[in-house]
């Protein structure tokens, strides 16, 4: 659900050790944050059907819930959000990737 700009500059989960890959489908389009009108089409292109488990990850954890709910409404029954996103909320000094999130939790990631 993150934008291509976020994938490029912030990094992406590395699921190679699980023999899995990340599907890059933006929820909104940068820079105007307009909804991706092809979101459901992109999801369906990369799943084995509406019974597939979908895990959603955004940068800070803000977009997660809405995306999982919207996808569930479209008939996908197993939609989950990855708590706190990739970099989490801003920490005490106003920086992301300091307080919570995929990176802070020590999960494997890479820079594109």
C-alpha cells in the first residue's frame, strides 16, 4: 500500500528467507495522495483468490486499518495490517524508525 517513492527511499521488507515476496500496490498515488483507482485490480492480479491471506504494510501504520477494511469489504476475507507500519510513528525527536515499526522491531528489510 506504500507509494513507489516510499519503497525506493525508505526500504522494503525482505521476505526471501521465507521464500515469499512483497507485492507493491499503492493505496494512494503520490504526490496528491489520490486513491489508487486500480487498487483492487492490482490486488487480484497478485493473489490466488479472495481466500488468500493479505498482510498490509504502510510507512507509519496510519493507512493500514482503512486499507484492510476496504479490501475486506471487497470480499477478501483474510486481511491483516502489520502493526505500526514499516517505520512506525514519530519518536520523541520527531523521527520515524525510532519508536516502533518493522525496522525498529528488527525484521529483515532492504533498500531498493
